């Protein structure tokens, strides 16, 4: 099975070609370049270098999220375009699962940490069994970093951390993780298309493929722009509610004042004999 694999979910842009779970070529760049400028040229380069015919591809694998919103859109759009053009399936691999495959066969738990800002992380918990099959112990999620550390502490098993969130949360790891832990070496610490491709191969063996036209990235939460828009809308609605309540209070006060004045006028104009009775 010939697989084209892509990962642009973070700072690293990566493309690979695999035959089953054997990596034929991989091109990764860990540099601040726009993935839209690099992903397809990287794929074209390794296709030419290895004299591969893209029309012979059987599937496209992509890191489908979580991760950078822009990066996920670029990767998924590229995978979807290739899938539609070549009429082949798209195999969506959770970004955290692809990262876990960097440490295939590692003992204990594997916990990818991706920086999601605001002290949150995109993460999950994985392990490999005696046969080398991956076990998803906690699916990909977006949570406060303290939540995933509490989960790991409850499991009381050795854990290996990897991902761009490690340097961000390193002091938290040191102070809050009670289980025995270690950090993956730098050459295994970031996203790799080859790992996504291997994960996709085993998913395909289990029949876990999807159609290109139905493929969508998994963001797991709203983008910053969407969150800011919703916060602005809530603030606007709150301000409008306060204004309505203040207006209603003013009207009620005016009505009460008018009623009071009316009562006083009525009493002032009444016959004293009537008032005495």
C-alpha cells in the first residue's frame, strides 16, 4: 500500500512516502515558513527524488488535529485535494497519535503535549502493548495542563513526554507530575509525516479510512478569532441587557413618581368634608 503522508499541524512541515509501514522518503522542515509555501513543493521534491508516480498512491494520510488552526487547514486542504484528484481515500490520524508513533515500543505511557495557549494543551495518553499495537488510553483532547497531569498521577506509571508543549510546561512537569517521567530526545520530539504514515497504515488495515470529500480537520475547540467574536457578542448582549434593565427601571420610577403626584393632587383638590369623613 503506497501512502502519501502529510503533517502541518504545528511548526514543523513534513511530507513522506511509504510502502505499507516502510518509509521510502521523508522531508521535514522545522522553520518559520508558511506551510502553504512548503508542503506541496516538499512532496514534489521527494516524489521526483525517489522517481515515484503520484498516480500510483493508494491513500493520503494527514495529521487531522488537534494543532495550529492554520496548519490544520493547509494540511487537510492539501490531503483533500490530492484525494479528490487521485480518487483515493484520506486517512485522518490524530496529531497526538502520530506523535506517539515517534516513540513506538517505548515502555510505559506516552503523553504528547502541544501548546494550546492559556495554560491549555492538546494532549492524549498512549501506550504500546507487547505486540507493538498502540493503545489509546485517553483520546486527543484540549484541556488545562493540570488536568492531564492529575490523570497521569492517578495512573502511577512511568511516562514519556514529547511535543512543542514540553518546554512551555516543563516547570509544571517538574513540580506537578509525581510519576516517574522523562522527556523524549529532540530528534523524536516533533511531528513527523513518516509517523503519521505508519499510523495510517495500521488504521487502513483495520478499515479506518475515509472519503476525501467528507474529510474535515478536528480542531477540538474554537479558534482564537471565533472565541474573541463570541466574547464580543456576549459582552454586547450583556451591555444591551443592562441598558434595557436600566431603561425599564427608569420608566418604572417615572410611573411611580407620576402616580404619587397624581395622588397628591387628588387629595389637594378634594372637599375637606369628604376628607374628614
